[in-house]
C-alpha cells in the first residue's frame, strides 16, 4: 500500500500551503539526521517527510496525487471513509529520542 502523505504529516487533505509548510518544517527539524544521530528510523521518517512536502507543496503534483487518492478539490474522499488514523510520525515517535 502506498504511503499517504496527508496521514504522514498529520494534516487534513484540505490543508493550505501555509499549514503544509509549517508542519513540514516542524517534522523535518524533529527527524533531521543531525538531531538524531544513528537513528535509522528518524532518517527514514525524514526522507518520507521530505517526499511528502515535495509532492504536497507543488499545486500540480498535489492535484495529481489527490486524483490518485480519490480526493476531490474540497479535500474530501469521494467515498466518505471516515476520519483517518493518527499520523505515521506520531505512531513512530517513541522510536526516536527527542
């Protein structure tokens, strides 16, 4: 199953660019390899957060990504599937020392 960038960042699909950038900066700082020396989990999350930001920060790439996920322009799933689970970084935060 493909990684859901919205869940990874812990943001709703209708988040604006300012919110995406703010969350990205916070997570990138938290999981940066220099701040977590020797932690492979942090390094992997850092790579995933960067990829998520790369996709969601570009309007064209984000629109294509949303289309692939089946999300309409209002940020809602076309098939109302409820509230997404907690973000992946929140579930993995115990693996990394703060």
